[in-house]
C-alpha cells in the first residue's frame, strides 16, 4: 500500500495487551453512523479479517490475487 496508509489500520495486538486468538487481525473501529461504515478505515479491516488466514499469508501479490479469486 502507499506510505500514506502506514498508520491507517491498527492491529488488535496494538490495542490491548492480553493474548487472544484474533491478535493478528485488524482492529474494527467502532462507529455510530451508517455512512461511516462504508469508509476505507472501517470497511477495510472487516473485509481483510473475513479473508482466510492462509490466503492473507501469501507473500506475493499475484499469489494472493490467484488464491482470493478461487474462493470468490
């Protein structure tokens, strides 16, 4: 991603200290209005966390794209 997005998303591990199963997922930011739920900051972590961890772990972009397209 472009450098502007370096601090855009937070990992669950950076939000709390206790060890959970979802510590390597992205943090879902709470929201109050329906219009905010469609922004990249809020929809991005939901979409990323919905992808299988085997696919998320692909090292190369082309491998990720191929694996993602096979499930959708």
